[in-house]
């Protein structure tokens, strides 16, 4: 029998190390080719037994996310046919290009499956919740293709490393970024990804790749360029880039001490920004 007790599931931030826009379907959805990883920074989804489905939102970012019937946690619970009392501990900034809502939905799916003792649904079954929900449900480094349903595990594990995430506190609506995209038929990543023996090798590969949404996002919110530059200027930063459709940027670090020092320095220099450091999740 399933354990009827409470369940807590971590919802890690999703980072697009690369994001190539390679086409657009007739229905308007864009085709992507993206190297996706996760950081030890994120939200928590708590589920407790209850007669009806409810949601409360707590945490430092709760004020930016009012409770509504359209919340992805509730939508995920309905998809799973589950009830219960959910609490979303919101720590990631809202609509910031690091999959916060999608990670929350995936965590809710996991919580429902754990509470009911059932298997996780297939990627195609959760795609209706959002293009990033399948990859967040996978929760491991993958090559993501199509509109988000193509999830190819990496042939070799990524080297250990750290990410420093910084969001300058601006809202950049994803549809507006795609509308400002200059072209939608850009080149994908190489057909076969190389083995990254060191973090420096990974950074070298990333430097030859792109986030095609970065230029249009910077056009809409120029502060993103300054955020990326502030990360790149930190000692030990191997590469800085925007994640997803923004406005969060990441810096890749090989050394934990350097990453934590960068986090402290950016928090002091930009008290209005959201800044967090976390290890790359394997």
C-alpha cells in the first residue's frame, strides 16, 4: 500500500547551457536543440493527505506568484488524478528562464506518484503542461530536442562543477522574445556531442555554441547583458550565458570556493538581484 504520509520533492532549477532554435512547426511551436542541466538550487513541493485539492505558496518568492487554479502544481495534480494539500516553497524567481514553474509541475507529478505508489508518466503525457516539463521530470543532464519532448541522455557523465545564477529582476515574456528572434532556422549542435573530460572542455564546447534567444532578450531588456558581464567578470568563471528565454544568466565554475565567492560578491554589488550558487546535479 502507498505510504499515506506527507511527501516532499525538490524542484531544481533547469539551465539551458545551449539553446539553438532550429525551426518552427506549422502550429507555431519552435523546434529546439538544447543541452540542459540542473542545479542544486530550487523550489520544494510538499504534499500532505487531504480530502480536497488545495495549494498554498510560501518562501522568499511567494509574493510574485499568487495562488490560482491555473498554477502548474494544481494542473499537474489534476493530470495525475490526485488530490491533497500542496505547499509550494517558492525560492526560484518567477518567469525567469530556469524552468521554475515547469520544475514545480514535475515535482508535483513526482509527489503524486510517490503518494499513490504508481509509476511516473511518459514525457508525452506531461508535455501538455509545458514544453519544459518533460525535461524537468527527467531531472538529469540531457540533450533536449523538438518542442521539448525529445530527451536524449548524454553518452558520458558531465564533469563536476558549479553554477552561479543571477537574475536582474526584470520580466522578459517568452512570447515577446520569440517574436523578436531574427531567424528561426538556425544550425543545431553537432550530431554527436563530444565527451567532456573536464569542465574547461565543457566550457570550450559551450563557447562554440549559442543561446539563440539571448540577442532578442537583450534587445528587450538590455540589463541582461550587464548581468552576463557581471558573472563573466568573477574570478574563476569559465563562461557566462543567459538561460532559456531569460532573464536569468549563469556562470560556470570549476571550483566551489570561487562560485561561493562570486555569489557573495554579486549579492553585495547588486542587492536588488536574485543570486544563488549551486552544484551541477549529476
